[in-house]
C-alpha cells in the first residue's frame, strides 16, 4: 500500500476555499460582535437607570412627610390640596376621601397646615431630593486598551415638581428622571417615573 504524504489537488482547492471564506467572514463577525456588545451595554444601562429609580421610590416623598421628621417614622399625606378632613370631631379626621378608617392605613399629617419642603437639607430623613445627583460614574474602564467598557459612563437623577397631567399641574406628584450618559454626554438611556404624596400603610405588628 502506498501512503500519501501530501494533499491532492482537490483537497488543496477545498482548503483554499475554506480559508478564503474564513478571512472574508471575519469583518462581518467583528461587526456582529460589536453590535451585540453595544446592545448589551444598552441593556446594562437600562438596568442601571431602573435601579436608581427603584432606589428613589423607596425614599420618603418629602422631608415633611412624617410628623417627627425621622426615617423610621411612618410617612403620611401632606395636605397640599386641602383634601384631608380638618374636622377634629369627625371619625374621618385627618383622612382623605378614599382613605380607609383603620388604625394601620394611610393618614394625613397631624399638622394639616404643613407644606412640602422640596429640599434635601434635613439629615434625619431620606427623601427623594436626597437621592437626586449630577453626573456620577457607573461603568468605568481605567484602561480602554484592555477588555472592559471602552468609555466611561455616567448617570444623573433629577426631580421635576408639579408635573402636568391632562393639562393640569399636580402638586402631589414628583417626576424622577434617570439618565445614563456616555463620555460625550450623549444620553444612552432615559427613564422616568413618578412618586406621589400618598403616605404609606403601617406593617401589622404581630405579638406572641
């Protein structure tokens, strides 16, 4: 039996064709990989912006939302639109229309003349204003020549007051906007949410 020590002409042709296809397809593959990386980055930016919005919505609506101005106190409704019952002889005193007449449900502040502070100067309570911020780094690559994000990315959180719905300003609402910006200050992702002056329901405290 004679052993072959080299390619046949047909095998050589096939090898050349395969190499040519591989070389030609490399730029296409690189473009697809780049596109996928960009899509992944946008998805991560969405998650980052949503996380910041979720953090803001866990804070008190306003620094004046509690009677004793502390973080561990139950948030209540500020009587901005005079919808809270001001008759201290009524069973529904300090309740809004729609509020449930039960001990652990939403109520208005003890002082119905309290206004919204719309500030971030009270160190004893965390309100949505305390979580607003200017440009802050989130995705960082100190050396773009290695694997990682090829640019630095920043986030911002801003608050707008009295947003308009159906042509009317709503003083009981605050609009929160989270943006993710690239190194050129171009907005990659922008998400909005709203927080309302509705107070909160107390947790039932079971005793044994």
